[in-house]
């Protein structure tokens, strides 16, 4: 891997403008919200992590790669590894965002690191995002992206068991419809989430892959419902792919700083997360 060439992307910046309209908020609620409650309306506070819908990629169809992702080489580095995944992230919430509020996202490539792992060459890219609303800075986010080669067969990582005795839990059915709707909400065209022949025959997954951000959103929802408020900090990391059709458990375990959260299926973890409320540390 050409470290010098990759290093040229460090420090690159990008600015995007966006918003979540009342119509988009209603679609978010119809997909992920509590059916016993009403969708947020103009001026209402938005659920945490819904800002992932506010800045859809604007790449034209002609600019998409075979996997559905926009081509790299402009803001993100030109990495010649064919599998791109959102591996995890860390967020701090300063204030809520609101339906219809004009938003701005300022992004910067913090670091790019190439290494060799068990699965071959990997490139880790860390991007910092700052989300501004009408009253200034609202959310800061570190996004961790990993690039890998596509293996010849599905070789999952070691399975880690789900925790015992959670303080809160929920079971979610990750149907093909849910995955499709979440892809539509975030304008995510990665075909592993909705195109079963592609997922199986090209990327060699056994089924449609449940989005990492979707799992993170469900974990955040459990954290908010357990504590009754949005945490000040939230971090998450994918540890094993989860697939459509297998019931997904979302659980919370108490921690000295807040909550440890896990998604999983068939007894093993898919994502680990943590939620911290300042004043509980």
C-alpha cells in the first residue's frame, strides 16, 4: 500500500449543507419510531443519530461503483481495496437538532493508517465531523472507516457471547423491508443491504447485512429509553456481521459511567457500544 500517496489525503476537508424536513422525520419515525407516538413535526427535537439522514451523498449514478458506493478519490482516499465498511464511531451531543433546522456538516480526514491483518491488507480512515445548527455546534463525531479485500469465502471473526442479566433489552426483527427502508432513509446504495445475489455471490456473505449505523441507532434508542435522556457521549464498534432474518437482540448493561450496550443474534455480539451521561462518571 502506498503510504505516501494515502497520506496526501490527511487533513482534507469538506462542507455539506442539509436538513431533516418534516417529511423525512415522518419517514424516520415510520421506520424506527414508537408506533404509539406521533412523528416529530416542524421545530420538534430530532432523535439522536437521525442526523445521519441529513446529508445524503450527492454522487450521480454514473459515479457509483459496482458495490453501490460513490467512487473514492475526492474527499475520501483512493484506496484500491474493494470492501468498505463503517467500523465504528464516537459522538458527543451538545444540544438537540430540530425538524426543518438548517444544518451544516464540516468534515476533516484526521488520519489514514495501512496495516496487514489476518484477512490481508487493511486501511483505516478516521474522519471528524462537526454538525452545526442554527444555534451553533450541536454534535461532534469521529467516524471510523475500514477498507479490506473481499475474501473468497465468508470468514467471520471469533464470536463473543452476549452479556448475562441485562438491565434493559429489546428484540428486533431485521427484515429485508427494514434494511431497505434504512438504506433509503440514509441514501445508502451499498448493495450488501438489499441485493441478496450480490451479497452472496460477490461479497460472499451468507445473507443481507444489517447496517452498522442501524444497529447503533437501535442501541441509542435503548439507551435513551433506559435513562430517559440523550447521553452526552456515545461510542460504538462493530465486532461481527449480523444478517437479515435472524432475530436481533439489543441489550443494555449497567456501567459505572452509564450503560454498555450490545446488539447480537443467535447468542453472539454484533456491535458493542457505550453511553455516558456526564455526572454519572
